[in-house]
C-alpha cells in the first residue's frame, strides 16, 4: 500500500539550533501515529513544517506522492491537511457556527466560494449545524467560543477540523490542561469522530490517550527520530525510557 504521507530527510534550523535533523517518517492511509518526545524535541516544529507554517531547510514532504514541502498553509489545507494547536486558536469574535464556516472556506478555492448557489449555501449550513450537533453544541451555535468550557472548546476545534473534510489530521496535544476524566472523554471523541477514514498524527504527553488511540508510536529527541514502531515495543525500548521517561515504568 502506498504511503499517504512520506517524509524524508526533513531538516529545519532556527539560527544555530536544529529543530529537525533529517527526519524520515511515513504514514499509511488510515493509520494513526502517536508522536512523543521531551519538550523541545521538535514535535511541534514537525507539525509546523507539515502544515506550511515553516518551510524546511532540506528534505521532502510527500502527500499522496506530491511534494508539498514549502507550500503555503492555505494550499496545504486545500490539499486535505488540517491541524490543531496546543494553545487553542479559535476565532473568538465569531460564533461557533461562523468558526466552522471559516474552516470550510479555508479549505475551499475562491472559485468554489464565488459560484456557491443559494442551495449550496443552505446545504452548507445544514451540514455545519449537523456537525455541531454531533458534539452537542448545536444550541450554542450563535454563541462565542469564550462561553464554552475547555472540553467544549476542544470539541469545537475538532469540529472545525472535520468541517474542512481532511484526509490527514495533525493533533497537537488535544488533551492539554485536562483532567484524567476529561482526557478520557476527548480520547473517545477523537476515536469516534476523527480517526475513521483518515490518517492521523497525535502529539501528546498523556500516555493513556496515546496508547488508547495509537498502535504505532514514533519518538523524537533533539530533532532526531530515535524510535518508531508498535506502541508497546517503543514504550519498552530502553533508549526511549531513558530519554523520555527517565527510566520510569511506562
């Protein structure tokens, strides 16, 4: 089976600091990969390159065989890649419905939007309201995100990702700041609504979420991939336990 995403020799530097040092990584269609590593290991830098926020200094990023390295974020979104951020980036001045509509339009071409008929606009509204209902947020469609709880904000963020109809989803610490119960809840939401039919990479420090969602794990340390394989084997690897867990049991 051909890879949905293939990263080869990916390198990104910031002055004298190398955030990514020749990273190789591949992802099959429908595969879910957990990406872990200490703070500063290059995980978010990798997401920033994959989503077009940083251009790589070297290497290739192939999405379904096309090298998208260095493409602008909007062009990458139109190609089917969406991402979340560790620190929520919701549009605070817009309603929940308008947040979803903005995500839909960010992944569409200007021509598609210009020629959108009234019937198409009605279908779009119906689809977006159904998406809000999927997360129990339809009664708050006209509210601003600031009125939501943290879990509801994360749900809205996930709904925004789905509104763009992605093929590849990048989740950056989706359970950040959550209690164990809230983490379990967002994990179930991701499993039920994000994973089916999509390729997904999840960055997370909370191992219960990673092990619940991901059969495969890759580990970065100082911009270098030091492990990649079945979740249990990677978490039991002495090098991983030393560098990430400090030799503590996983």
